[in-house]
């Protein structure tokens, strides 16, 4: 395998992103008691490209005012720089831009808008963590899951409770040691 991967920093293995995520998911499913102490090594340049392509391009820009289109003009260079900073531990998320959305009652709802680069890294980390934690959810759990939402699950949970059962408990986050995102 070393011959295929080479020794260049940031290069991807021959595996596709979905294959990597499936391997992580399979491991999490096979060993639910296992504590993952490092997952950052799964994120490489190909992984960041996939995360970029999955990130909304029409969203507002963050404090740096850089649009997704501008970031994409030098995508390989930008993602290589991001990967190097992430892997070396020198990446620091920039401040989040504060904006306010008017509500119907006249008040304003504050929102935070990260930079495009931070959105990409957040997406990549979410993809890896999602592969781990998705295995812990019951089939009747719906909130904040890919392809599912609380709108879809309301009836299912009501049926469980009406049948005398307990609603699904929240997933315990003990599988990830607090503050440990080790980088290989």
C-alpha cells in the first residue's frame, strides 16, 4: 500500500471518500464499545474536495468576505493549505460573522456565518464523525440525521410511546474522549 500512497503530505490513498467513510462506519458498528482517539488521518485532499463540493456555494461569506467561487478559483492550493494547517494543528477557525435575521414579531434572530474555508473543514469533520455516531442511533431516531429530521419521526415516536414503550434515549457521547482530536 505504501507504494500506491507515496510519502507526499496530503496525498490521498487510492480509496474513495465513501469507501473510507464506510470502513469507519463498519468499525464503529462492529465495536460499539471502542473509543476512537483519532479520526483526523481520514481527512486528506480528496476528502476536503468532496467536503467542498458538498458545501453550499450560494451561502453568505464570512468575515473574510471570500465567496465560494473565489475560493474555488485556486481550490487545490487553498485546500492543500487548509489540510497542512489542519494536520499540523496550526489551523485556527477565524471569527464568525454575526448577522441578524428579522423575525415576524419585530425582533431579530442572531446567526453566525463562518468563512467558506471553515465551512469546508466543518463539513469534512462532520462527515467522519457522522460515520461513527450514525451507528449509535436507533432506526426510530430522526432528529438531526442525514435524510431524516424531527418532522419525519414525530409519528414514529408517538407510536412507540402509545404502545407503552419508552421514547428513544439520546445517544451517549462517551465514545469520543473530551478534547481529543488526535492528528497522525
